[in-house]
C-alpha cells in the first residue's frame, strides 16, 4: 500500500479510531508518558499530537496552581484549546487519560508529593521535559532555578522511574550561540555547575554586568547559558537511561497540524513578525544574509516523538542537532551567523519508515519557507489579533 498524507489522516481519524500501526506508534502503545511544560505552546502541541496519533495509556502532566486556579481548572482551560478539537471529534475518551500532577519545576522533587512520585516511579516509560523560562531578559537567578536546577531535579527523579525507556529534553539551538560552529555534542562549561550554584544568587544582587558576561561565556542572555548548563547535567547525570537532547531554533506556528498557523500568545518573535507584516516595523538591526531563524512547532513535536523512539532503540544516542539553518531572532542573532551540525536529525529521518515519515514529518529541507511565512502571518492575525 502506498502511504499518503490524505489516506493516513483518514485512517487516523476514522470513526472507529484505529491508530496507524507504525514502528513509532507501536513503541508508544500502552505506555504512560510524563510531560513538563504541557501548558506552554510546545507542550500543548505535543500533548495534542500524542493523543491523536499514539495509542498511549496515560499522560501525566506537571501543572503548577496559578492565578487562583488549581491544577484541575488549569487542565480544563488547557483542553478547551482548539488544538484538541480533533481529539474531541475522533477520540474524546483519550482526554480522560490525561492526569494532572500538582507541582512546581523550581521546587525540590518538582513540588510533587510522595504519593505522586511513587506513582510516576511505577508508571512512567517516556519523559518529555519542555518546561522552561524562555524570557530572554530574565535574571540569572530565574533562569538557573527553572532551566538548570529544575532539569537537575527531574533527572534525579527519573533515576527512580523503574520502567523509564526514554528521556527527551527540549533545549535550544542557541545553547552554544557563543560559538560559530556548533557540533552535535554537549560542551563543557568554563565554570563548574557547583560553582555557578554558589554564586548565581549573589550575582543578581550585585548586578555586575562584566562579571555576568564572563560567567555566561559571551552569550547574549542568561536563558541560553542556563540551557547549556542543563544539557551538561543531562550528559553527566543520566546514566543507564536512553536520553536525547533536541535543540530547536525559534519555535513558531504549525505548518500543518493541528491547525496551520495556530498561535497562542505574543512571544517576542510573534510580535516582531506581526509588526513587520503590518508595516509598523520597517527596518530591523542585523546583517542582510543572516536568516530569520524560525521552525514550525508541529515539526518540532514530530521530532520529539520520533527522538524518544530512537533513543530507546539506540540506548543513549544523543540527538543534539539544530533543526533549521542559522540565527536571527534578536539583535545579537541578527549579527551573528552560526552553523549547526545536524547529521543525527537527518539520519533519524532516513531511518524512519514511509508511514512514520508522513505521520511524524520533520523534513525541514522540504519546507516551502515563503509559503510557510504566509501561513505564519495569517495565523497570527487569525488566532491572536482576531482579524
């Protein structure tokens, strides 16, 4: 049988809800998954994709009570998103398999009770860690507490998960943006992580810009530095657990599923793209031939799902390739072109069977970027500007 996008979608969303039988979907069959960052943009897309394509048993999502809402209320609000429209139509019972876990990424044990930890230790086979502080202007204290210490705490907890078969960490292509060439490996920080822990809170109080610049090794912000430290923790501490680090560039609206152009909030790149499209911004600091580096969110999600399958197959093989081309997000990236080695990402795509390549497409070389920019800008107007 020849697999095409249309006949595969018919099989996926037929009334009897028969999931496609592929190596990747079979890997997820009957498994329990744990996701951090599920209420964020990427986490929402990931959760929706898993529910529509994979016959998983349960999804446990770490949620922090916020703005007077408990975790159940926040989950209910999340599931109202149009990302889950297809799930409601084709497999509404799957929504009952989402279990909210009360927690806080900045706390010891991720803020989870002993009962929750014991539950996850028994149940979880796949972990997706996408929770992060992505504020490019955040203080070092904030990014270290969430992105670095939060990751360290999760890694420690994963060691107690008796059935864990894959751990996927969402890093960033810019974790090593102080280099002109970024290879598919984890780089050693100049300052040890223990030493960083000893001084980072004091550094924010002193507000010594030069010292901070030296500590983060010339990176433009604390976000990219904190993510590089998190990568080092994973590389050093996850022993015996199949782990993978994925480094996407700037994640924006989906190109295909669940809704082309869907957007949820005004992050920095969405604001810039919208302002340019409306003629509000007519010039932008940077070098002409440094790309405006964005990547469709659905293709990142597809890579994450495929990477977990591949990590389990290959036991500790790390996919640290970037997902698209070079840089161009804020002023620093507009003037600094970085070349990313992405052999592992391309190799994984080649090893997937034809049906999985359709179901979990992340062939970035096949993207019509001019057409995608139209989808992206129209999506911003439709879903955020409400025009």
